[in-house]
C-alpha cells in the first residue's frame, strides 16, 4: 500500500508522468548505460534501438502507480507483475540491480519534469518505485528458488545436436545439456533465454520458446529477423542463423514464462500468427503425449505456406489428438489447396467454431492479437479466458 500522504501526490502528478513517460524512460536508459555499460550485456539492445523497451517500462510504471492510487482501476497490474518477473528471472536480474535502476529512473523523472519535481514529489515516486521493485524482487526470488537457479549464474551450457529448417527464415535447434545434467522440467509455453557474444563483443540475450522437449533434449525455434523500413536486422537471430550448427555450445537459461498450459479439461483454442506458433506447437506436442483427450482447435495465420513454421510437427501431434482441428489462413496461398480448413486472407473470428467454455491462448504480433481479442469478445468469450504471449516488450497495456 502506498502511504496516504504520498497517494495524493502520485494521483496529482500521474498525468504528467504518464504523458512524459517515454521521454523519462529514454533519458533513464541513456543515463544508466553511460554509468553502467556492463548492463548493455543484460538488456536487449535491439529493443532499446527501436524504442519498444522504453515504451513498455513507461507503461508498466504508470499502470502500477494507477493501481496504487486506485486499486479498482482497470490497469492490468496483476497480469503485468508475474510477466516481468519471469522475464527478469530468465536474465538473472539480481536485487542489487534495482538500486541502480531506481537511482537513474528517479533522476530521469526530475530531469524531464524539472521544477515540478519537488522533494515531496520525489519522495512519493520513490515509494512507488520501491514498492514495485520489492514485489518484483520477492517474486523473482520465488522463481529462482523453484527453478534451483542462482541469479549470479543464470546460464548453463547446452550443445546443439541437430539443426532443422522449418520454413523460410525459420529453423529449429535441438539442444542437450553439455554439462551432463538433465533437461529441466518446464510447462508447455515457457521459454529460455539464449545468450550469445556478437562479433563486436556485445553479449546479448534473447528469449525463445521451448517448442518441443523430448527425452534428454529440448528444441527452440528461431525466426531470422530481417529489418524492414530501415530497421536493423535481428542481431541474435542473425548470428544463430549464420553460426549455430551441431556441436556448438550455447548459453541457455532455465525455463521461465507465465503463459502456460493449465491442467484443466476445458477445450483449448490456440491462435497464432507467424513465429507465434511456437507456444502452440509446444502445447500440442505435450497434449499428444500426455492428455490426448482434450479438445483442441488450432488456428494459424501466415503470409504463405512457405513461411508457415512447424507445420509437420503440429500436424503430427494433431493426428494423435482425436478432438483436434486445424484451421489456417494464408494471405498469399499460392497453389495451396483451399477448403474449409485452409483459407485465403486473414482470420475471420466470426467463422471460428469456438467451443463452449473454451480457454484461448494467443501468440503473434500485437496488432494481430488485439484484433483477434476484439473478435473473441464480440463472440462472447470472456476476457478472463483469453491469454496472450508477447515476443519482446509487452506493449499490450499501452
């Protein structure tokens, strides 16, 4: 709870902080990386360059502050907190780093808002930050404990034992622990961080879904990110595309992620686009082996058949699930055989045979998921039954 004297101050200044949030977080990151260049090896510099990380941080802080001053607000704080904690745990974020972040973030608020940041305003927003940080530190400590993970050494060596092309610019890497240990237990839908040292010496982590786990191996599926409209190519995906080969050793974190398959019996609807199919593929692989009687409707959108990843894996899993149906939409179907289950254009939610009381899991670009969510709500699916995974900073709340 925010102290009562600070609550009024935060409520009064929240509009100004929110309006300048991206400017504040941009100043924060610049200042922090200048003072602590070692943190450039922890934070995704691609998301720094495109501005998505500063947008996500600004939205998170504003959402948490709104929750503190109005607990009945509609800001998605309860969903936001575990999502951030899981991402931090996959990177080995440690409690002492919150002190560095807090100092530079509050300095950035003062720099941007100037004389409006009186000592009382500074104290109020300092309490907001440390309440948020304390909650995250506690949740991350629980995640580290449950995973048996030392945040000071979050990565283990894993050896590439196979590489398989899945679609245009998409490939899977099959990995086994190089230290002789076991593949850690995980829930379908979770991801790992993979850290690589780029040619310029910058060490960079990226998160990849465990798209399959079988026996003593695990699989990640990577889409090579090609820059569009002047944006740079993906540094880590490009490095893995060019260099990762059987015999190579990669640094891989333990599995984390809060958007996971439950143990219920309700019908599932898995909706994906592009590389967002990876959590759906993991779920189908798990169900085929462990719970084949659960009904599943898998809906996928892609540019064309040649860009559709993991088609063989999902089809093979689906054949082992009696209540499985796959619907696919292609914007450029080419010579694909069209029919009831393969259609041209974009997903039409109104045309989906949605089961009663289904639980929906979505993964894909944010505009795609927002459009699908509107269609699901119009179709009578309650918001609490709709779950989504975002690859990259979570900008859903903006």
